[in-house]
C-alpha cells in the first residue's frame, strides 16, 4: 500500500514537476528581450531530455570506456589487460563465438519467418489475416524471462522410462530417441541454438508487422506492370517486391541484431550461462553482478558497443538520406 | 506517421481491391493455409502448454505431458486447481505485482512529456546544433543501455538513491528517451506545416502551439510510445535487478526458477502471472502498438 501511494506520488510529482519546470523556464525566457527569447527557447524545449541523456547515458558511457582500462575495483590502471584477457581466455572467446551464433541466427531467421507470414497472410481474408498476425505477434508482449521459463519447460527432461512431460523430449522419444538434457548439450552448440529459438519466437512478429506494412506500401501498378509482362508470382516477389522493401529488411536486421546483443534474460533464466551457453550480454552481467569485476564488465560492454558502431553509422546515413528527400 | 495513416488506408485497399487477383488457385491456397496454420500452432503451443500446466496439480504436471489433457478433458476439468497461483502469489509475487506497477507507470509517464517538447523543437524550431543533437539521439537509439551501468551504479550510490524506485525511474526515463524523441519527432515533424504556421500568425507562442495544437494532435504517437515503454519497463529484468531493491514480477520469477528448479506447476503459474498485464495491454491496444512500430521505421 505504501509503495502504491509512493508510485502514485511519483507520477504526480514527475508529471507535475515537468509541467512546472517547462512553464517556469518558458516564463523566464519570455522575460528576455525578443531576440534572446527566440535564440534560447529551443534549448529550453530540448534541455531536460538532453540533460537526462547526457548525465545518465552519454557521460556514463564515456566513463565506461575509460573504466575498461582499469582493474576489478576500478582502482589501478591496467592498460589493455582486460582486452587481452577478453580475446585470449577460452571462457571469453567462447562467449564471443556464441555471440556470433546469436547474431547470425536470430535476425536472419526472424526476418525470414516474418516475411513468410507477412506475404502468405496477405492472401487470407481480412479477419483470418488479423488473427494469424495477432498470434505471431503476441510473444512480443511477454517478458523475456517468462518466455525463457516457458521454453525451459518445453526443453525439460525426465529420466528414461518416465513419461516425458517436456515437449521436445516427448517428440524425441516418440521418434525413438533417448531423452536428452537438451540445454546441457554444447556439442554443435545445440543448447545455444535451442535458446536462440526463444528469441526468434519473440522477434518474428516484430519483423512481420514491419514487413507487412512495407509490402502493402508497394505500389500496385509496379506489380501490375510485371504481371502484364508475364512474370510469375515468385518472380514478382523477388524482383519487384523485395527490392522495394529492402530498406525495411535492413532496418529489421540491424534492430534485431542490436536487440540480441543486449538481451541476456533468456540465457540467464534458463542455463545461467552454464554448459557453454554464455554469450556477451551474459558475460557482462556475470562480471558486474557475480564476479564484481568492474573493469572486465566495462570491457565486455565496450566490445558490444564497438560491434554496434557500423549499425550506428548506417542509421545516421539513412537518416541523412531521408532528410535530403523530405 | 502520416506515412502510417497512408499505410492503414493502403491496407484496406489491398484487402478489398488488389486481393482477388493475387489469390492463387485452390491447391496453392490449401497449402498456404496449412503452412500458416502449422506456424500459428507452433507459436501458440508454448503459451497453451504453460497455461494448462499452471492449472494442473503438481503430480499431474510431473507425471504426464500437458497435451494429454486433450485426451481426457473431463479428468482435467475435475482436477483443475488454482493452488499453484495461490502458492506463487504468497511466495512473493503478490507484492511484486504492485512493485511492477510502481516501476512501469512513472517510468512511462515521466519521460513522455519531455520527449514531446524536444520532438517539437527538433521538428519546428530552427537553432544552431539542431542537426548534430538529433544525430546524437539517433546514435543513442542503438547504444546498448548496459554501457551506462558501471558508472551509473556508482553515481546512484553517491547520490544515495541506489536501490530505490527513484533510481530506476531515472534509468528507465533515460533509456527510453532516444526512442521517445525519435518516434515523436517522426510524427510531429509530419504534421502539416500550415496548421502550425497559421497558429503562429494568430500570435500564439511556441509554448501555446505545443499545448493547444501539437499535444492533442499527437495522441496516436503518444499512445504508441506509452504502450512500448510500459511493456518494456514491465517486462524488464536487467535494470530492475541491478538498480532496485524491491522485486518486481520478473525478478521474482527468476528467483522462483532458481529456487524451485523442477517445480513446473509453480514456475508455469509464476510465468503466467508476469504475462497477464502485458497480454491485456497487448490485445486491447494492438492497433496503436502496430502503428507506433511502423511509424518508426517505414518511412520512404
């Protein structure tokens, strides 16, 4: 009850505070000579959000890069030691390799499935299309840890001879196999691959929604023209539709890659990174919370950050292109 | 997001006008329907399994697969129990529901107004640094939030607010800000210039234009962001486990999993408790949710 009141108070204080803040700042600026008012007002409008971003994101990010050159307690300068450890210790190398598997599987598979559903459901009746899309989209609303728990049950194991209540083992034994502890099998990275499927399950709907909107934006006359020229539906899809939705596909691949690189919840709640399933975001969490090595945690996240730089550059370029067109 | 409204119209047209020609002959259609049906089942099965298991007694869950209930539906209905839910709620998930709300609601409401002001300035005011600052926002859009964690922890400890709700509101407000500014700028920037200009001719200040014109017109975009941010903060485990002492549902669930490894009847009930609110939000607000997403990225 107390927390509830507290939360309510926070909403009132937060919203009220911001309204008052803007009102006061605005009043102050309005007292200035007109010339100064015009000059300063934009900064009043963008000030509070930029202040938050600067103080709680940008500045800490810079500090993090700096801390990655320090030891566990952030006390002694160790130059590149953390980075050397990162790229030579088997445990971290394994984490890097697993990260590669994650960013190879999840974005591509999510986009492929999303495209598949978007294209095929487009041919259904309106109500059926809506239903299909809602179903595929639904996992997006679920917490990652809840999805992880759900799949933990699907991959569950019971001793041979007992009834397999885990679905994968039920199917597997039904086909004549021995029940397996799936998430402990790191041969061929089977456990990591099984875990990536959880994220695909969640992200395919996201891809589907964006792709579906993009496909519906493809001008009908370009399709007509191709049909008149005698192109088959498949040819039309690959030669006419896909080029026109290429930007959306790129946006999706990049957005999902970024998402994968910061999402540790599924692995954390299922294996905790054991059995060779650790990948970069899990390593970061473990270093920060379990090992309590701040320097190493900073190093891991800097490595992730560096991996996102090409995407950052691409996004800025896209934005520039859009602005030039507008 | 005028692009999105156009999309919506386009959708209806595609449904009624362009469709019949594109529907292939019946054989192909049966194949398509079968494929989609299979995929939908595949997508639903995890949640159905979870839901059924959460209502079965422990012994049943551990002795037979949840799908066997379809073979003996009568037996299942006789043995249905809410005991699992009672147990997880008493084990800590009850108060955690309140904590989840106390995290998610302010973390959603607080950043939105500030983001709207900034989006307005980025769209309709000219000032030195506008371009550069917006590019910084776009770059921050993809920065993994963890990059701020180590210094932020020290900062919050130094400020004496580490572990409190205040620290998590600040963290969520900040991490959600780039997306909020970006989404809202796309929308507010696409409002018709004449509307804003005519208001200015009538002598309205930027502040008045913002309150009387921009905010009411932006309701769809604001709603989209509210849904995003609410789901994100409700479902978040990472930020909560690091910056907050009281436990929200997600953190409770992870505790439950590590405490009761194979007590599936409890884990499934616990997982479902965390999902109820997001699923309600999702199914009632799906339309806004979809619009918000398409507004962000389908632009030209």
